[in-house]
C-alpha cells in the first residue's frame, strides 16, 4: 500500500491549479506520506514514543530489539496495526 501511495504522490506532484498553487489533493497526499514517515499517536497526536510492530518468526536480533524497547513483536500472522505507542500502550495502523 505504501508503494501505491508513493506512486500516486509522484504522479500528482505536477498537478497545480491555475494560480500555480499546489492542488489540495496533492497536499492531502503529502500529509499522508509524512504520517507514514512519522506516525502520530491517535491518543495524543505526538510522534515520540512510537515504535514499529514487526510480524513474522522473530530472529535473535528481533528478540534483542524487542527486549530493548525498539520494536514490538506482533506474532507470525500479519495484523492491521503497524505502530505501537509506548506512552498510551496502544497499537494503531
């Protein structure tokens, strides 16, 4: 899905209105891409204390990263949530 958004963003970059302002749809897409880069907690709209949720069979490195609080292990089956807020104990897409 991220690749599709990036492709759509690139294709819309050249879209401008007659007054040479960026199209509002392009601005909205740019905001979405920024949210993918720096996800915001839905509870506090902050970007600190957000770590990724990693899915799949964990390696030794993944266990070490989980133990040090750098990632959350999500299990072997893919889930819909990709981020975890340490402050609010909350997982979100």
